[in-house]
C-alpha cells in the first residue's frame, strides 16, 4: 500500500475504451452464437466494465448500482 500510486486519467480512460470494445465484441459474438474473438471471456470483461464504470463515476452510482448498459 505504501508504494501504491494513482493511475493517470488518460490510462484509466484508455482501459475503459479498450474494455468497452472487448465487451461489445463478446456481446456481438454471443448474439450471433459464435465463439468470441481471441477467447474473450464475456463474464470477466463485464465485471471489469462494472469496475471501470464505478471508478469513472458512471451515472454517479454507488458500487451496487453501477450499470453496464447492453
């Protein structure tokens, strides 16, 4: 904890953007009933999106109410 450092806003936004794209790739594959590209795990990506949405204050919602829109 003593060596912990805040991430740059740009780094967090880049992670949010990348994860959002992966989430939609997983959802698209699921909708077409095909395997997602590069073995993307939609459940993991969705949970990561939830965390990133919370970190960035999406809809100013508390952790339990953060949305991951579909």
